[in-house]
């Protein structure tokens, strides 16, 4: 029995999908905020052949059969099988989670941009995958709008007819200044063109927006232009994923050099308010990234706009100290959800904070540091 390449980088909604890898690493790898830049030289982009991908699908099917024979869904049999095939540990766990949490119904074509392949190539994978696993009811993938913008109208129709249900695109911003500053390799015009082409092919479109990416210099433009691009595309989903500046990334260097001013948490929420106010199309907005502070920014627009804006205003009406306490609670909750408990260093820092008097000058400064520390440990 052989293993298969698991596409580890995937959207939160595809955490438990059967994740088939179509290529290694990002073909772009130049976005200033993206940690994948750090490993650019070590982890080079590489296409996979159709034979390699189909072989992986064959291997998942063999492991799947084994799972059914062994009843691997129980922890005991899973551990026994892992001890028999230690090299396949990750694959077994991946398949077991697929059954447990997605009921073996969802699949994801991994790689940051499978759209770089010809539609016939992807069609063959999609059909092969659905043939091997008739339980699958939804297949999604990542894709870049710049690549989508260069496709003809038949391309997405063919993918849709072959069984691709949704494409997730990291749009980040609709502002040309911001896109250029972070080296996203795309313009707002190409975002619109690429996004519209995906929609024209009847494929569901999920866009990822990065609040805070414009820093203080472009916060208003970032919100307004992003809303404009969203209105032009009318994506099915707008997912927020607040900027986190990862150490050693090009953006981190700009920030260190004073070329980028990071927004405060309050400023990020003010930016999100402008974004929500200016989205006029029908779409679903979600805030399911651990990097986000306000999980209440969630609903169908325009129907839920008032409710979302009320939640934003509730936060903004808090005083400085209340905002910090709110943030600490939310970050602790996110950490708990992600890791199933707090780490010893966080426990220690919390204990230290509890010993400082709330009236002391230090109290809220220490709280701010703790919030920053927790945020840096969360996986967005
Ligand atoms: S396209 Fe995506 S994965 Fe590639 S560098 Fe940009 S953000 Fe990172």
C-alpha cells in the first residue's frame, strides 16, 4: 500500500475534505505578506503529471478500501493500522477525518493555482476522482484571478460540467495601490475579469479579503475599492482574513523600515465597517478566520447588513479598556478552539497579568502584549 500527497494548504471550509495535490508550492510566491515567500528557494513550484495525480487518487481509493475492511474509524483500529504502516500515518488520519467530519462527501484540488492547467487536464482529474469516490458531492479548488482572467469563456463551463463546484480566490484587496504594494501580481481590473469569468462558468466563487492590508495609508481606499470590486463580481462568498504580519516576510521588513503602518484592532474594525457599508451586491460575508476579531461579521448581504453593522458599532462603542478585554477574551477563545486548550506560556502570562492591579499603568500594556503574543500563535 502506498501513500499520496496531501494538499495541506486549504481553506478552512476544506479542512476535512479529501485533498488531492495538483502541483507543489506556489507558482507566484511573491506576495509580500505571505509566509510561503520564506521558503521560496527551498520549496520550488513544480507541476505534477496527470499520471502522478491519478496514481495518488488510486492510492487514496486503496487506503479507503482498507479503512472500510478494518473499521479504521475507531481510534483503536486507527492506531493499530498506523503501527502496521507507520509511513502512511498522515494518509490514514486524513482519510479517517474525511469520513468522520465530511462524511466522505467533499474533495479539494490542492495547489495554490490549479487553474494553470488546461481544462482537459483538470476535467480528467475531476471525472476520475468522482468515479473512484461516488460519495463525493462537492469538489472545490484554489485559483488566482490573474490566471482566470486569461481563460476563454468555455474553460470554466467545462470545469463546471466536469464537476468543479467552487473556486476559492485570495483577492485580498480591490485597491490597485495596495495590490501593487504587496506585490499580488494582479490589478483590480484583472480581479474583476477573472472573477466574472469564473461566475459566468456557473462555478461558485469564494473570495478572501484581507482587512488591514492597506495599513494606515490606504485603509479607506482599501475598503472602498474592495467593495467596488466585490460589487462588480458578485461573488457567492466574501471571507475576511485579517492581516497578520509574519516575521521575516517582505511586509515585515517594510513594517520594520517604517514603510508600512499596521492598523490597530479598532482601525481594522472601522475599515470593515466601511467595507460592509459599501457592499451592495448579493453575497454571503463570513468571518471564520482565527485572525479576525469580530466573528459577528457574518450573514447574507444585503439582508443582514443592519445586524452586522450593529455588531460592529457595539464593539466600537466600548471604551479603550473594554476593547482590550474583549479582544483578549476573543483571542483566548480562538486559541482554545484551534489547539484544544491554552499553552503553558499563555497560562503563565495570564497568571502574571492577574497579579497586576487593574489600576496600574502596566496592566493594559501587558494585556496588549499578551493579545499580540496569542495572535502571533494563531493559524489564520
Ligand atoms: S498567491 Fe497565495 S500562496 Fe502564492 S504567494 Fe500569494 S498569497 Fe502566497
